[in-house]
């Protein structure tokens, strides 16, 4: 009886997505033992033999792995609960299916498992004709099979049942009046525990009143399957915040609570650590302040312990290369997992057993890049005390960077991020604040979104054509802007530290999320910088500027969610909300892309062009031209002629639509924009071309032919485009100095910042001319939503014109 009365508290591996590895599960059991948890439920949705192929028994090899896992859990004081999900295609009235179900569970029982769960969640309510004739209702069918299985297994002390109506929002018509739940409560054997998630699939809070209602209907105390930290519904969100919104006093209404956490194993340290604090607080008899559960205090304790874990040299998937035994410093401190607990066939990538079905061992995630690839995958250059000549453009290093001096301006506080180092506590707090909980952001994210909303609403204070604004109002806008820019720089540094850190396991799990937020922050930072003195209000050339809200959604993710919505009502988390505050925020193809295979710790910045960047840009495109043409310095008569052709017109006549990319060493690329091509062409013919003729006058027969040829090309460059094109796509992109990087997302953010600026000032469409042989640029633009518009009618007869609406 004692076994039945123990409060079940622990972890359920029940998410959709790649299951955890065997090594990760062993570390999980060690964590759980250290934090006082007692139960692990095995039920990953993507284990084929757990759900889709539930009828198939495990192979001899899989049996061995499952037996090892069960013994590992039990050796750490954890109850191992094996779950099966037959609901998608089971025929309840079929004696054959019932026999196969019993055979599968008997196999697992023979491996040493003593606790089981039958799950009927996330399935269709309808029954086949045979079942409809055999059972009075869907609930009756489930109850009949579940009771039979429970008796067959010898009525184990822990046997869980997940109903199809597993939360308040799925009950019809309500929890108290649901015929389905009433049948469950009346007919399910009393010692079978029913799983419940709360009022929602992902419940913000669990209240005594709601639990008392379901307890009454089910005629037993439910077990909470808590999805508070589950992130399998949104590929851009991660939840690192503490266990919250569940009063420890709820335990008197519950049989237990199992947390279904993040898919990414390394992201679950704080959630599970704080769950242990919650569980221990509920066990304490004393009710003084120190024993009460406080989420903020639990977060601080967990974060303190996680710092040690974060800065350990661990391999991806928790495949350790050395033994590391440490004792716990206190009852709440984590005992670092022992890396050599007995024999294992899962010690390294070469020893991973390949299963016919991928779940139990779910072969380990690919190892992170070797040191040379990770730190130098983009030809990263480290600054020495003496000026050095950068390498040529291998794997994306910038073309022709000068050897010392002539650097473009960089954001204050920038530092090199080469090599492996340690994450600081302030960086980890920032990370947690940005990826907090599904229904609320942490302090850093809240401040970022509040300031961005305010800057958006008040951008008229710094517009290029607005009314005269009091200096104090401008100072206020720029003060808030500075705060946003600083936080965006911190996010970039955080990305750099995660990539450059010693913990490859953390890198593998967190990198896609930090990388995504870094990219969004780069665009936001560049756009906020651009607003100051460049944005137009009311009197836009194209007369589409209604107010400073027209280019973005007025509703934020927090507004959309409210208390009654599930978190997936608005996807993307902080990244998604920042994205929606930008003019092109609804264009997901500009923001959502898979991360690069080889992470780089290079620190990048995107910003508007300044006049002092011209010299560096000219030098960069000149050396690129020389290298592509295989020429020497003397082959071009004048050092400016390449820059004047590729960059000069845009830098001279529409510099407000030019954006710069820089890394730790300075300017490494740019993208140019033309807001109104018709007006730009007229201005070129009126002023730019005459200026170029004056700058490069014929000098008898002494002028080199290359110079005169390029001047002629300058004149041809300003040719006219068809009115049919310019009507829908009045703006143009020029990618002459767009860098080619291994992490193409950096180039994408550069282009996205320009598109945001064009959209903000009223452009409705943009086009770009590319040579048909330039497959790299064609693919790059196509992935960003550009479509082929013209072929053979561009300035160059061979050119292909791609365009997209804004």
C-alpha cells in the first residue's frame, strides 16, 4: 500500500520529435536522484514501437537496451513507467489486437518494468463499425481494454491511463458534464490513475477548484502530465524558466505530477531542478518562509548549479570521453553525472547501436564540428598585436580586407569571440530571460519588446521629414534606442559564447534557438538605427505612409495569447514578436531557415551606411574584381573606377538605403537599395554620369582601355527598365558587395534589414537583376521569396530579373 500512496513526481519523455539518447537518459536519472524526484515515464511520440508500430515487439538488441535503461532508472531510485499508445489504429473489439497488446506489455514486464501507462491522447474520437457494435461509447471501449490489461499485468501498483479528453478545453460540453469523463470515472477500475493536463493542454496555472472538479468527475485524484515546458509545437521556442504556477498545496488533490519538458535535453536543467525544489517544498512539514516554494529562488538555485554544468567539456548527446565524479555540495546542488557508470555499448559515435526502429537509443545526434571546423569554418581571423594581412576569401572570408587600419566603425564594447571559453552568469540569465515560459517572457525579453513597441510608435520623433521635435523628445527616443541596441549586442555576444563554449552538448541543443534570435536581433538593431533620421512620415514619395503602425502588426504575441489561448496561438516566442514589430514581419521566409551545419563564433553587426565606410567598400570591391578577373593592381588605371561603377551611384544619391555588414575586424560587405528606380535613373543621367566623365576624362591615347570600357559600362548601367516592371516593383536591390559566407543567414539578415527600410518608407515591391549563370545568387534570392519576373528585357540582355512584393 505504501507504494500506492507515494506521490509520483518526475519526468515524462512524451514529446513529439527526436527522442533522447540512452546517455542522456542516464544523466537524467542522476539528476532526478539528486533532486529528489522518483518517476520516469517512457513515451516519446516518435518512438515507432511506442505509437505507430505498437503491435511489434522489441528485437533482442532493443530488449537489451530497454532492460539496461530500466535497471539504470531503478538503480537511481526511479520508478520506470513504460507507456504504450495504441489509440491511433487499435480495434478495441479485436481479440487479435488485444493479444498483441498483452504480448507487447508482457515483454516489457519480463525486462523488469513494474509500472505501465496506456495512452489514448491525440486521437480521433470515432470508432470503426465493429467497435460501434461491440461498445456503447468510445469511453466504454477504452475502459474495457484498459481494465483487461490492468488485470492481465497483475494490477501493478502504478498503472496510468491517459484519456482522449485529457484537459478541460477538450471536454465536451464541459468537465463536469462530459459523458466521456463520466464513463471513465464510473467504469475504470479505482486503482488505475487517470492522467490530466489541467484546464488547457498547456496550463498557465493549476487551481484547486479546477482539480477538485475533475477529481469529482473521475472519482479519483488525477496525475498531472504537465506540458509547461514542452516546446514540440514551436520550432523557435525553448523554455528555460522555473517550474511555476503550481502551488505545492495542490498535492492533496493529485496522485502525482510528471513534467513533459523541452525536446532538447540540455534545456531541461532549470525546469527539472526547480521541479525538485517544488516537490521537496510540498513534503516539508514546517511552513516557514524558507520551506515555501518560490519560483524566483528556485531559479537562482538552479542557475547557480547549471553554471558548473554549462562550462564542462561535454560532447553532443552527452557522449562523455572521461570519468568525472563530484559530490554534491548541498541537498539542492546537482551531483555531476558520473561519466563511467558501468559497461555501456553507447560510449561514443562508433559504438552506437543502430536499431531497426529509432527510439530507444535514437541514435546519437551528430557530433558537433571538430575544433578546426567550428572555430574556423568561415575562415575566422584572430587579431594579433601586429596588423596582419587577412586570408583570401576562403569559405566566406571577406574579399580584400586591408591589412590594418581603414576599418569601418564597430559597435562599442565589441570583442573577439574566438576559441572556447566560459559562459558568464549574466549571459545565462539573459538566455533564460529570453526563453522563459510559454505564457510569459523573462525581464530581458519584456524590456526589449516594450522598448521596441515604444520606438515603433514614436518613430515620427526622429523622422527625416517630420515636424520640428523638441530636443528632449528626441533624446528620450535615442535613449530607448540605445538600450535596445545594447541588448541586441548582448544577444550577439551570447550567440558567440554558446558557439565558442567548451560544452558541445549545450551547443548542439541550444544553438538553433540562439542562432535564430541572433539573426532577428541583428535585423531589429539595424532597423532601429536606420529609423533615426531616415524614416519618412506621412509625406512618403509613394504616398503610402498612413502612420507609423502601417508596416507592422498592432497585436503582439502577448496580446494574442491572453489567459484563454494555448501558447501555439502565436508562434515564435521573442524572435517571433520582434519579427512582427518589423515592417516585413509577416514574411516568414525572410526569418525562418535551418541553421548552418557548421556554427561560427564570428561576431557580426548590421547597420546603416556612413560616409566614412566608402573608402573601405571601394577597396573591398576593387580587390574582389581583381581577383575574379585574375588581374594585377596595374591593370586598372584609377583605384576608384570599380567602386564608382558598382557602388558609387547608390552611395552618392541614396545612401539611406545602404546597409553595412561588419565583423570584429571591420566592414566585410554591404547591400545597396534604390527606393524609386525611375527617379534614381533620371538623377544619374543628370548628375552622376557627367561627374564620372569629368572624373575620368580622355587623355589622348594614354588612357588604359579598361578604364574607358568601365566608364562606358557605367552609362549602360543606368539604362531604363520596363514600366510594367517598375509599376509593381518600384525599388531595386544591388548585391555587388554582398558577402558569401558559410552561415548564409548573416547575408540574409543584411538583405532583410534593407527590405524593412524600403517597406517602412512605402515601397510595395523590389527587384534584383542577376546573371543566369550566378546560381548562388539565384538560389539565395529564391529562398527569400523572389520570383523570376523578366528574362532578356533587363539592362543586360542576359540578365534575369527577380522580384518580390513587400
